[in-house]
C-alpha cells in the first residue's frame, strides 16, 4: 500500500493542538491530545447564525450574496402573502421599498441593486425589477407559474418548471435577456419546489416535487446548457421545498421538507455536507458560489432565522458557554460587577432578600465577610470586583422600591447618595465614579427615567424613549450606555434597544428575540444578552444568547440552563452568566463562562468511513 510519505515526500506530523497557520490547509496531522488524524479543508463548509429577517417568510424570492442579499414577497396562501422587501448586509436585514404586489411561490435572481422577481401565485406571469430604490414592472413570463425554480442574474435569468395551475407541475423553461423572455428546452422531469442555481446557459435543478397524481418527490438532477436539459446524477436524499446556491459544477442544496439536510454537488456527484442548525421548508437559499451563501426564512411564515454558509479556509465559530464555579449561596436578581476572572455578586433573593457578597477568581466563588447594609433583590450593579456600585432594588423589609445606593471598596460596603427615584428591576452601568441608572419599576408603575452618577451624586437626565422594566444593559460610563429587552408594562416582552451618548437616548436595532428578565454584560458597542423570559408574563424560559456589535445582533450558542433574572459580568470575549432562577422558580448557584465568537481554520477529523 502506498504510504503518505511516498505520496507527499514527508511523514504525518504529530501536534498536541491543531496548527493555526493557513499553511495547514490541505495538510494532514495527528492530534496527540484527541488521538485523531486531522486536516484543514478549504471547502468543507460550516453554518453559523446570521441576522434575523425583520418579518418571517416562506416561499419568498431572493438572491444576492452573503454580504449583499435581498428577499421579496413570500407566504403560504393568498391570505398571508406579503409584498415586504428586505436587504441584507451580512449582519442584519433592513426593510426596503415593497414589491409591486403581494405574492408567494415566485423566484428571484440578481443583486441587491438589480433584482428580478418572476412568477408566483396564482400562476402569475408578473415580472418586477428592483434597482435598489424602487420596483418596476417589466416584460412578463409567457407562461405564468407558482413555486417556480430559478437560475441566473437579472439580465440573464432562467425560469424553469413550477406549477400551472397550482396542482400541475410543468416542464417549461424561459430565458430572460434583460428585455424579453424566450422559450428554452423543456425539463426532462416536471419539477416545482426544486433547488436551482447557476446561469441561464449552465444551470442545475435538483430534486423537488411533481404532480398531479401520482405525486412524487424525485431525487433527480437536471442540467441545462442553454439549449437542452439532460439528466445528471441523482441526489442522495430526495427533497422538495429546498433551495440551492452556487454553480452547475459547484452547488449547495439546502434543507427542504422540514429537513436540515445539506448536500454538495461537484459537477458529477452529490455528497453530504454539514447540516443546517434549523430545519428549512420553503426558505430561500442565496449566494453566487458554493463557498459563501445563506438561507433565510422557511419552515413556516413566521420564521425569521438566517444561517450563513462558509467553506473558505477560515470559518466563523459562534460564541459558547461552559460551566464555571458555583456560588456558595444560590440566589437570583442580585447585582454584579467585574470581569470573567475577577467578578463580584451581591444581594439577590434566596426565598428572602440577601445581603451576601461573593467574589470569583475565574474558578471558584468565595464568600466575603463584607455584607450589604440593606438586604435587597431586583437590583443591578456596575464597576469592578474591588470598586463596585449597587443601585436600587426591592426590599421585603419595607415592602417596596428602594433608592438606596452602596459603594464597595474591596473590603466593605458604604451607603452613598441615594437615587433620585426609588426603583427596582432597573438597569445601571459604568464604573464606580461614572455611571448611569435607567428604567425599572417604582412602587406604582414601570418608568423611563434615567439618572447619571458622577461618583458623588445623582442627576436626572433625559428619559428613555420607551418605558421599560426588567431589561438588561451594558455600558462603560455616564456618557456611554445601552439598554435592551425588558417589558413596558410588566406583561409583554420587548426586543427594543436604545443607546445613551451622554445627552440623549436613541433607538438602536432591536434584538432578534424579545425577552424580559434577561442577563446582560459588556459596553455600548459590544454587548451580550442572554436567558430571560419570552412572551407574556409566565412565558417561555430562554437560553438564547445574542451578541451586539454596535450595529446589529447575531445569535450565539445557548446557555446550558435556561434562566431568568441572572446577571452578567465581563466582556463579549470573556463573560459570565451568574445565578438566576429556573422554570421551577428555584434560584440556582450555577455560573456559566462565555467565550466570544471567533474565526478559525476549517478543521475536520479524518475517519475510515
């Protein structure tokens, strides 16, 4: 048998950890720690979370690239059809001018500033062109179709198959030259809901759905040369309501039939690729090549999720949580400060209000002899492990909101100037000598008021744009803060975010998932929101984590345990989730440590299978 050295002129190297240089791409080595053969591939491919659609979609049209995409229309019946248009910048979706008419089951081709939408329900011949500013009606299809398949760009598009009427799949192909449509060769097999991509002279259409009776879901692959269709190698798994992006010789087929399945085509055969995180049925796959692409919506008209595909040498890795040391006293809704390796947690609720203070060294918690002067819960803190501020809260002893503020110097707590407004379930941020407190609930109602701390006293500042309580926040000083999530009325959750610049609060991009009683950490331009409750009061406990980069939110790895009223410390690179309450309303002692998102070589473990 030929050896590796005979093939490549060198032996397989042993490494205790995987090499990080791009020189490792295409090489094979033995990882002595994991006991496995490893390689770094430039075309293996991984999925990561992208920004959520502003509204959920199914059977929508779209195309573009991973950093400049678009989506138009969508729906599953005439009653829920939409004309909504959105554009994607690689991070977040933004609403754009509406499509001329509401419809679903159409196809799209082209770029964000030259987008073509054609067909749709019910056997629609309409074609519309988007120039980045507005939609214009252009020459229609000769044959109207719904659930139509597509390939190409806006000046050289291909409309293939579909259904007309809704219960009869057709073989028609039409080619667009930027002005008019011309009939092309018929499909070998009539297909709707298929995965199509490529150009109008080199297209691929894989799997799909064919009707009428007998209805079938063939795994067929069909290839087009600009004149005629021929059969190619069938897919490994038959799918319908699936999507594709790439070229005729390098295509990625995604999801379908509420599946996470992904397959890669190399021009002759199909092979399994890394699966989607979430099942897709009728979403839209987009991307000009098989190296980078994305899929948005699908699996119901309310699904907003986007996933991005990267098959380059370097791929993204989502942030993740791992177990840390447990608190000595389990409690929820206390205050926190510090970093991942030097944190402080104080107060909270154990079944009764607590005065306890504990410090964390990155491994374990130590109970401090220094206790708060006033036992309280539903509070918030800021600062460092040795220079912290505790603001407001709720006191069982008095049965109401507190305006008490305490300062910690590393060994003891001292009462300092009180807040101007007594409140609990507030948020505060900053350092010991420069902070800000905002939102929360007084003894009568949620508030929008905000006040600034200069190290000595509190001063009222302009209020939040929206009243809210039980939110989360982040910030570095009394001139730079951020609030997100919460509830405006104690009943319904919100995803709204606002930013403070020292003089005014302004609206920022909303979170992907509305929540209240969530944890938060970070600064104004790099924050993390995690856990909480979604929906109305008594809603669903959440483990969802989202990261803010100053512009948009992206989904990260979930907490191991869904909690509410937890607190955070540290940064989006290295953070902590401290304590909280579970769905059984039990305070927990657990700590989870967060490692931020990063990029790495596209590693793969080699097996004999």
